[in-house]
């Protein structure tokens, strides 16, 4: 088991202390990235009127601050309702590149019941960086955010 529970505990503690939505999303991005490889950069995109809007990130800056549903790996996750674990971003036709270093990507939806609120998008410089335990770890954080936001 990867050390994710401390992140969820930190989110709950911050929420109890009246942390804002922006602070909770920033905390999730910072702490996930703080785990180190394969978490190179972490982005919190939240859904606003059919568009994913970047509300927080940790790591490399991205030019993709707004992504329409259906575009890229991020938009595909929302359109299909499925998390996306992409071992090789170069093999994906509609991938939206942020930089040349990213090799793999994991997108985990933040869902409250049937409603998609947004997603955590993690880039990795490691090829095929994300295993099922990584997916479960990020999902635990996404599920916590769904309740706390
Ligand atoms: N690669 C994503 C775009 C977001 S950046 O990785 C931060 C995509 O294909 O949707």
C-alpha cells in the first residue's frame, strides 16, 4: 500500500480548519507531487460549463488551462466517464502535449455520485509510470476531494 492515507488525513484536517476549495486542491496537488516519482506534475482540473478549468497544480506549468470535454486525455476521461491510465502518451492520437519530458499520464475523475466535478491529472516522466496501486492511491484522494469540496 502506498502512503496516501496521510494525504487524505491532511485534506480532512485542512477542511476542518475551513480551508478553501483552492487550498484543498493545491494541498492535494502539492502532497501527491511530494511523493516523488512517478508523480512528476499534478494538475486539478474542475468542470465548468463543459470545460475543464485548471484550478491548481504542482510541478511544470502548462499552457492547457482550459480543456473542452472530449479533447485530449483529460477531456476523454470526462466524456467517457472512465479514468485514463496512459502508459505511453506518444501512442495516443488526441494527446495534448505540455512538454517533451512527459512519458505517461494518469487521469482520475473526481465524482460525487453520478456527477463529475473534475479530475486529478498526473504526468510522469517515467514510461508506463502508473500501476494499479498508483491508480488506487490517486482515487482515494479524488474520492476524498469529492466529499470535501
Ligand atoms: N495531457 C493532457 C493535457 C493536460 S496536461 O498534461 C497538464 C491531455 O492530453 O488532456
